[in-house]
């Protein structure tokens, strides 16, 4: 048994499972962080299993064709549930491969021999580290005891994903940044390295002297000296590591440029990024730069770290059994899918290569009745006093768990006379088994509820923050689980289940609103899983009684988010009499300001407009009711006038005027030359790479110019000669004020008139 860089001379090791990856043929390299802080390397023999289903005679014929294959270790016929909808197990062919990296090649060869129709291949999507983790019942940062045997490692798991209070090792994090000596306005691979900076805790190293070759080798030495577990970069995936690898190549030190902890593994190769469409928006995912024995995280290419910090990342990796480097970059949907795959394996259900559960046939009437989404109440436009907001806690996930909604349980074939009928739909739910999806979600729902309780009871600030980050990470799993149920590529997804959850959700919201109306409350607004209610002289106790009673009735936990001093529901700009579901703002009795749908909540708002609108909202927030709100409107004019004067005087820094827009297509695919496209074209001409799904930042310079290229200037290309389009930024300023007061009939032109006629003597 080979282990550690310095040969380990003991048979048992305790510590935390940190990283694993395929190394030599048929072997997996494993890194353990021991209790004494040492990072120890082991080599484990690992042979993955895949399964092939089909007619038994054809499976016997198939194995004769592969009998002499060098990549097959063994084979056998076993009993498994081929599909999640199967009521009983079937005979399938289990093939043990000698190396996990041969799974894709072997899968393609089987499909090809069967004409892509005769055989189904299962469990073939679990490559390398994930297959190893599932096979050994491991999860990242699990406390384990390893018995070192002759050719393998034997694990004893001393931990559980169900734990909410768990110990973690002292992990070391290094921040790596590189300044490039740009010859032009856009950096390129031919530019030299100016400075390399590494920061770890209270240690900082700046590499400023020497040639590019010497700087790269010094970087390697410092990383080895710091020996970090995590290396954080900005743009490491999309640009930085590509640049450093190029520099190492042309300086002929690529073989020495190794930032891995495992120096026997070469630095990973960068693939290509990709643009993809999800939830009505185009995203760009940069290629992954994989390190071995360390975890590289690109801050610009991670969602979970931004949303829930390292606490959330560790929780997602542990619960979903996703390697740390994958969890930091994967979408939450992918992490949740991993949880479902593990559940399926535990239930002896084979994982399909492609989604295999079709949608049930429906008539046009069935679609009209069933495919309606969530229920909403149109908001009552205007300002309201004394409104209470009630939230359905994790409504859809709870309904999925409570009502056993999964691909194999909705419209199951084993319970055609089931008494479990779905509201409004001619669907039934299985009475004999619990589905994969509710089994997987049950743990997530219960853990998040526990973390929220621990957060509220914790007195230590850092402990409170840890619990909050963990519950926030789990929240995103619960947010995506419903949409993923109807995703076309979800292994255990189904459109019928998606429609069923919507039906239960509509019933829950309607039941809650009727319950409220029976108690004398008026529904001011309602959207899927939230209600805004009003009742004269109602107290917090009245709302809490309603929440408690309604929660018991519908089986979904309800919470009172708060009581508002006042809340404003805003109208549509096109139809002023119609309210917009997600455009409102208000102040709760505890002073908390809640804002949805305004400029300050939009990612494409400049800092100048953001600051102005926030000042306006804070000025209005001092009002205690609708009457005081209307009396405070002159404060808005004073703020607008102040910001207007700052802009005209040139006191607003250029950085505060930068606008960031999203590209839904590649720049050359646009027909209309909108602002972000013009800026993207400018960057492309300067040598930068711009893809669909990326953000483009720019400055308005002359938005009405007939020569469209002069309308904006990309942020990276701004110089001292640039001129600001004052009229455009004034319009944005007036529009931000008009957004707040649109319920009272204000437009940007009326705001302009009000500000122009404003005198300091008003206040």
C-alpha cells in the first residue's frame, strides 16, 4: 500500500477526507487531513461498476464480445430496479472496469454494438471522484478512520451528513492575484507579469523582481511553503491560469510550474467555457482549472461561495456528497441532483444515462386545467398602512415531501385506484413507496429548519453567522428543487410531478387566504408562497394566531415576516392601473426596509443611481404611515436636486457612472446595436474575448449619436478624454425617483418639473 509523500508507517489513520482524484491506471489518490494537522496522501485501488440492461439473451451475447477486453476486471448478473418506476427488480449485467477513466469510452462502445437501441447503460455518469465517494459512502470533510490494507483503503465513517454540529479541520486559504504589465488597454498573453501577490492569514508575499520565468518559479516555491488547502483567485478559470500556463510554456518551465499539493500530478489543462440558457437567462460558465490535493476556487465562477461563504460550501459538499472543487463551481441544481443519485443507489435503483420517464398524455383541456403554475393575487396599487406579510416556509419542497411527489410516484402504475388524488388534476400518487425526490429533500428541509433554530438561539456572533450561512446554502437547494423537477434533463424529474406541486401550492395559498378572510383580514397581495394581509387594529398576536392555525390546516410551516408601517405596491409603466407582482417597497415596524423590483435591486444599475434612490427610500422610511409618507415627498426632490447638481458639477467619479449589462447572445448575433453590444464590440476589437452569458460594463458617452460606436465606451477602454452623457444620467436619475412615486402618477418629466420648481424654503 503506497501512502503519503513520506511513507506512512502505521496501519490506521484518523482525520478528515479532503480530496480524491484518479491518478494511475486503476488507482485513486486520496488526501486526508489528520487530527494533528498533517496532510497525508494515499493511493487506493478502485474499480467502478456500470450496469447494462436489456433482454437477458442479448446481455449474454454482449458479454461474449467483451470477454477478452483488457479494461474489464469482472462481470456478473445481478438484480436491480432498472427504472425508478419499476415495481420489482430485474436481471442486469454488472461490469467492473479496471479504471474509472475508461467509463465514457466503454459506454460508447456498448451503445454502438447495440445500435443505440438494444442496450441501456446505467450508472455511467459517475466519473472518477464521485464514483469513489459514492462507492465508499464518503463525503467531503467527513471524519474517517482509515485502515491501510495491502492494496486498498478500508474506511470507517465517524461522521454523518445528518449532523448539524460537526467539527472541521483548520483549513488554510491563500489569495492569489497577478498584475499584468499591459502594453495596451486590454491585457493579452504577450504582456509580461508585473506583480504576483499571495496572502494567507497574516502572511503576505509580493513577487515584483526578476524575469517572468523567475517570478513563476518563485510563485511555485511560495505556494509550497504556504501549503494552502484552498487557492482563491479572481478570474483564475477564465483567464489567469491560462495566462500563467502560457507564460510557463514560452519560458520552458511548464514541467516545474506546479501549484498542486500532489507534485506527481501535472497542472490541469483548461478546457473551453460554454454558454447555456437557464430560467430565461443566458449564462457563461468558464472552464475549470483543477488543482490536485488543493482546491482552486475562482471567485468569479462560484455561486455558493458568494451566497453562503465557506460554511455554505462545506455544507453543500457534505450533504450532496460533491467534491469540494466541483461544489464550488456547480449550479445548485447539479449539487441537488448528486443527492438524488446517491439516494437512488442506496435504493438499488439504477441511474439512467438519459431521462427516461415520459410525460403522460394530456388533452388540451387537461393542459388548460393543470399547467397553470402558481396562484397570484394582483396587488392593490398604492400605499397601505398596517399590512402584515406571511411567508410559507419552503412551501414547494415541503409539499413535495409531504405529498410524496417524485417521477416514480405521480401516476404510478401500481396504485391505479390510489386514494391520494392531486387537487384539480386527474392524477394520483403512489401509496406503496416513497419516491427518490421526497427522500432526498426530507433531510434538506429538516436540516435547514434546525439551522434556523440554532441561529436564533446562538449567542456567539460567529456561530450565528455559521448557522445562517449553512441554512442559506440549503435554501438554494430548496429553491431550485421544484424547477429541477420539471427540467428536461433531470434524471428523476417529471413534468407531471411539476404540475402536481403547482396544484398543491395553489390549493395551499387559496386555503390560507380563505382562512385569513374568515378572520376578517383583507388580502392586499399574494404571490405563490407569500401573502400580504390587512386588518384594522390587528395586532401581532392576531397574525401569529392566524399563522399557527393556517399552518396546521395546510401542513406547511408559516411565518410572520413582519408588520409594515407602510408598504407601496407599484403599477406597470405600460398599464398604470395594473399592479406589478414583484415591484414594491416598504418599512416594517422594526425599521427594516424591504425592496423588490426597483433600480437598487437591479444588477445593471450604476452606483450613482443606486446611491440616489437609496437616499430617497431612506428619506421616505422615516415616515410612520401613509400620511407622513406623502408629506415626505419634498425630501425626494431635495435629494434629486443634490445629485443632479453633483453630476453637473463633475463631482461624480466615473466609476459611479459605470453601467453593467448582460449579454444573452454573442455580440455578432445581435441585430440591434444596444448599449451592451456596442461595448462588447469595442472589447472584441481591442482583443478581448466576449461570450454570451457574460456581463459588459460601459459608460454612456453620447446615447443619441447617429454613429452608434460613440454612444458608449467599454469600461476597460475609458481614458482621460472620455466625455459623460449628462442628459442620459439625468434621465436615469429622474426615472429612479419616478419609479418610487409612480403609484401617485409621477413620470420622469413630472419629476423634472418638480425638481426644477423646488425651493429650499419648502422644507
